[in-house]
């Protein structure tokens, strides 16, 4: 095998992180060394994102930088995989022929074969974690069946395909054996889990089975689609002590006219009813959501409706994205009539509002105690997260290193003494037994 040292660059979402971790495990079991810098690498493989325009630009820029390194003789081979390559493989081959090989999503066998190795089926379900070793993402399904007009994921990843419960339990047992304490459930749509192989949506049963795995203490749910949120899932989250009272529920909009054009399968009224139901049946729930502004039929009236809804609902966590026109999606024929400046202004207005909401909620926590998981140590602080915080996207809990003798990867009880709009500051109150 000629190639011995590879840098794996992962772009995009947590689903790509899992794919890269599976690939790295295969590399290592084929005696291919993984390095973290192009200065050390013989080759680079880029796991790309092709979801929206900014992500596509980042992927292209990363590919071009790698090509420059190849031209300078610093690396021998550049390979491109993932969503952008899956979606635009032929176009990329024409535009950037300097790339040695293009692969689609989950093309693990093809990539290993390209490098002269042997794909090892016995490693399926095993990964080389690139996250801190105390938490990991668990991808429970692939693809998506939802017809959202703005979204290219079904074009890239195909239809919804669930992994069997037994396989996911086995993968979770492997992760727990590696020291994982927090399991973060991901998919394009987690609430659709099971419908294709069990004839029903049974995410609740899966969470229950995963919570029985020894060593797993926190289970966090992301990417829950609102139009078909299972009733039994609400009970499982409310009653299972290992399942965090945290739900990521991407709503995308609240105006009926926008939701209808987006083909979200839910109305304003049903959205409000679902939010109220979740909050009433799950005590101390942290509710995260995301919205799109600048969708083609979003006038100032619809934007104001969204703004007012955010103000009245006071989500715990919130992200806003400007609309991105994507070819071959249902909404493509609507064009992109709202200029980028207007989109950015609308995005900024909602995020400023959310800052006020977040500060209000954080201020209410001063003097209270929270259980946290310590992720890292940076400068004068340990960086931790409470059950209210998913990695990468939410706030953090800063614990002064000088006053608190603690270890990364452990749980502790802390007392909040200060905050800003998104983050909390705390000291250890009672050391966890964990």
C-alpha cells in the first residue's frame, strides 16, 4: 500500500462526523496512519457538505486548498467524498479534475479499496471517535422521506432507512466501552425512526433500549421532525432519567402560508399545540429550534409573524438561517426574490431578540445548581455543558480552573454565579460520584 499517512477533513454536520469516524476505523485497521496536519500527510480526504450555499462554498474552498498543496508537491493525493461529491460528482470532475478520486456518501468500501486496503465488515458499528471520548453521536437512520420544498437532503442521501435496534444497541455498547457517557441521537429525521423496518415510529423503544446500556448516563435527542412527533416519545423523555429533558425541534417557520409552501406538513396552530404539549408534559424541558428567514413567499407580514412568535414562545435555544436557493428542490421554481441584505437583516433581528430571551433565562439560573459534564480545559477555565446544552451549537458552562480541581470527562454538580447572553459561570458545589 503506497499511501500511509492520511489527513481526514470533515465538514458539515454531525452525520458527517460519524461517517468520518467509521472511515478512520477502517483506515487504522489497514495500517494507514491518521494525521491531523497536511504537513504530515501523504494524502488528504475531504468529507464534504453540500446542503446549502455557504456549506458548498466551504467545501469547494477546502478542496482548492488541498489541490494547491498537491501542486506544490506537499501531498500526493486528494480524495473528495460526502454530500457535495454525491450531489455534484460529474460537475466536480469537470471543474476540478486535479482531484484524484470522487466518492459519494458512505462509500467506505470504495475508498479503502482505492487505497489498496481491505474493507472489513467485522468493523461495522465500530468507530474511531473524533469527539472528546466522553460523548459520541449515534446515527440511527440515513436519508429522509419528508418533502420539504427547500431541502436537498433526499436528493443527496436518498429515502429514509432505519438501523435495527439490535445493531444500534451493539454500537452503543461499543461506544460505552470506549468511555462514552453522553449519547447524542442524530439522523436526518429522528422521529421517523423505525417506520420502514418495524411498521411504526418507535424511537421511544429505541431510547429505552439504549438507556439500558451500562455506562451511558445522558441521551440527547436532536433533529426531531415536528409534524409527526410520537406521543409515546413524550412519555419516554419525561419518565426516563437517562434521556435528557432536551429536544431539538426544527420548526423552520410559523406562518401558515410559508409552512404550506415549505411543505412542512404542519400548521401554525398544530405547532403551537405541540410546543405547549411538550412543555406541559416534560418538566424542565429545554427546547431548541431553528428557523429559515427569506423564504421566497416570506413578506414583511410573515416575518413579523415569525418574530412575534419567537418573542412570545421564548425558546431556550434557537438558530436562524437565511434561505438558500437549491437546484432540483421543489421550491427552486419560486426563485430567490428576497435579497441577501434583507435576509441578513431578518436573521439579525431574530438573533438579537433571542439574545434577550437567552440572557433572561440564564439570569434566572444564578444561584441554582446544575449537573454538568466537563468537555475540555482552556486557559483559566474548564468548559462544561449542562443538560441544556448540546455540543457545538449551544452555550457552555465556564468553571474557573484555579478554584476547582476537576477532571475532563467527569460529571459534577455546580452552582451558577454569573452569566452572559449564552454562557454560564459556575463553581463546583458537590462533586459527582461519577
